[in-house]
């Protein structure tokens, strides 16, 4: 069978999709970039925000016509939406053949085989986590880069977030297993890994009695042939001195920290169950900048949480001005079924949310451009990832601080390090030229 996978959502979902592709390929199936040619189409879903769920429904509904022409085609829906909806998903999308959850994607090949001989849809959603075995195959999107999940699930239960309900409680993988996996990845040509977790800073608490994230980074830093280590995501309440020092001292750990603030108002943060106040967050940011003055700091910010006032929103703008994020992933609050926040009601009018969202973007985009403009005239080493989305023969490189640089160059530079003179700054990327 030819198969195609459509991925929504976070980096953990991207990793899961690469594992699914590897498992299907090991079972003799072949990847195709063309969904219309696929005998099997898999949707790996996200339910963090309503927009992603709506996109899924639209995408799957769009295949109904193709399914009518090719009834032997298999449509599978997995991931967080499937974990939450279970059999209800089949009521909304009756032409789906397979539904599977976040805990059992390793069974996808067997579920597809069952669907091929069944007259009814196959639905298998497990309540308990089933970690992928060490060495599970992965069909990576990039040869040079690999996602490495170190802890799956979340114990924080922010009131707006459905992730703990669909991913389960935190389960860490042993340090030795992770280091062994990274060594195998490097032997396969990987030079950069991203360590993944809903909260990487609490890694190891379930195994070792206390968080061991700094120790894990130190162990992986010793892997010969590995050049860069990234990680995401960090919860502010668990960011330790040891992790900040690891960022500063371990030569392979990149100078980029994604530290979601979500809101600037202490009152709203309490309603979100974030377990830190505005000033707590700003003290952490101050400590990070004092230790690594040139670190790139990124964040997540939500507007329109239930009962957010104009004064609350101004507190968020104040945090943005004082923290000076390099980039912010901004989004409008949408209620998620089963979360405490959903019971509060959607109290902020849509037009107010939209206005605050635009005002937030305006402030953050100005700061992003200012921080990028400060790099003009500097020579920065970057890893060339491949052709730029801008086309015109340009290439894209990425700095240790996760900045994207577009520049002109030959294909022989791809997957190598280059020194680039920054000549122009844009809000979300840089432009430059290679210098010898």
C-alpha cells in the first residue's frame, strides 16, 4: 500500500507521525507525497485548540468523495482528537476505517490489516500509556535532525488544557535508553536532536524521585558526532538552576529557551493553575538573561481566557515588553471540553479577543524585529537545512538560537555549517551572505 500521513499540532505529534511512517514502511508499505494516490491516509490529530480540530474534520470530510470512488482506500484517524472522541468520531465521520489513540500508535499496521478484512470500522483507544519500544523504526522528515521524546504525558493540569486527559500522566524514559537512542541516531547521520516533553523540566521525577533533566542533557552532550541539542517545552515553575547552568555550560546545548508564559496577569495565571505569579516569571527571565545574555527566548501567549479584563491584558503586554521575547506563539483562547476552564464559560466577547490579539501581535512583532535588527552586521555560524520556502534558489540555515537565515548558495552547502554575514532583518527571519 502507498500511504500518506497528515500531521496536526505539536512536535510530539510530528515525532509520532515519523514513528508511524517507520512502522508502516517496515511492514512493506511505501510513502507517497500525493494524498490522492494513497491507499492509506492517516491523520495524526491535535485537540489543543478548536481550530486544529475543525481543520481535521474538514480534511477528513474532504476525502469522502475520493472514498466513494475508491472504497478500498483506508482512512485512519489517530492522535489526541481520537483519544478524546473515541467511537464518537465515527458518528461524525462514518467513512473513517480506523480510529486509534495516543497510547497505541505502535499498533497502527495491525489495525490497518484488521480494517482491510473487516466490514466495520476498527476502533482501538487505550486508556494507559504504551511507550514505543526502544529502537522502534522512524521515517524521519530530515536526515540531519531527530525528535527524541524523553517524557510523555503531563501532571500539571492547567485549567484550559486537554493534554493530560489525552496524553496521560508523565512517564519518563531512562537516561541510558535515551543516550543509546541518540548514539544510534548519530550513527545514522543525525547531527541535531530535539528532546521532547510536555514539560521537559520535570523529566525523571517518576523514575529517580526528582527531576534529572540537567543530568540527561549532560549525558547526551557526551555523544560523539552530535553537534546540537535542543529541547521543548519548559514549564516555568520547574526551570531549575541546574538546567539554566546546563544551557550555559554544555557546548552542544543550543542557546534557545522556549518558556511559555501564557498570560501576564497573576490573577489570570492563578485561574489557569500555572502555579507562578507574574513577578516569579520575570525573575526567572532575569536570571536566564544574566546567565546567557544572548539567549533567544520564545514563549506561548493566550488572550481571552475566561474573565480576562483589559487590565489583565495590559499586564500581559507589560510582560512582553519586559521579557523581550524573540518570538511568541500567540493564540486566542477556545474552550476545550472536559477542562475546568470550559465550565467557566467563554466570557470574553470575540471582538474583544480579536482586538487584544492584534494589539499583542503588534507589540511582539516590533520586539522581534528589534532583536533581529541587532544582529545585522554580525557573522553567525548556522547549519544549512535545505532550500528556502522563498524559492529563487535561496537556502535556509538555522542558528543555535533557532533563528532562520535565508541566503544564496549552492546545494553543496546543504547539511553543512556556514558562516553568514547578516545583511537584513525581517520580523521572523534574517537575510545574509556566506563569508569564508
